[in-house]
C-alpha cells in the first residue's frame, strides 16, 4: 500500500489498529523517510506483528515495504481505553458533529466514541478532543470572515 504522506500512513494504521485489530502498537523507529511500528506487547507475548514503511522519493509517496501479521497476541477484552485512540483521531471524527451542533457536549463525545470505536474514553480525553475539534471548526470560520 502507498500513502501520499507520512501523516496519512499513520492515520490509516491508527484507524486499523483501533477499529479492526483492536490492538495497540508502539513506534520503534521514526524519521522523515522511515516509520516502523510493532505490537505494544511484542516483548511480553512474543507477538511478531510489525509494519515498516519508507518514503519512496521517485514516487513521492510512503510505501509499506514490510508487514508481518496478523497479531499473535491475545486481544484485550477490555473496552476501556486504547493507547492509539488519541485526541487528534477523536477530534477528526468529531468535526462534522461539531459543525452541525456547536453545543455538542462531552457526554455525547464519550458515547459516540464508544459506539464508533468500541472503547470508553475518560472525561478528560473527551474534553481535549472536543476542544481540538472546536478550534479546528471555528478557526476556519474566523479566517474566512
């Protein structure tokens, strides 16, 4: 698979990790031309899941050059938290809702994240994500006036 930027690569891996694999990863190497992630539990469980992508300058794209999968570790049955489900990912998901309803509240954020991703998030993380989403929506509006 190829991606137009490192940010698009990271967002895709994050989305897959949270919604489908339901497992966490950690970054092993990261530079402007390389991104390598492994299972968060590789040392504890011997899980060999790994993804490596490099920037192909001739193509101007990031390309996955090595993938070892699927995860061999046991899936965490807990629905509380996911290390890779961060405020930026949640904020991106919330943008449309915040545009439609400026009074969108934190409890709604928590419920929608649970419905969409299957994980409960703290009040604090919901508040942070909502703040980021509102800043994105309203900064855009202010700049266009």
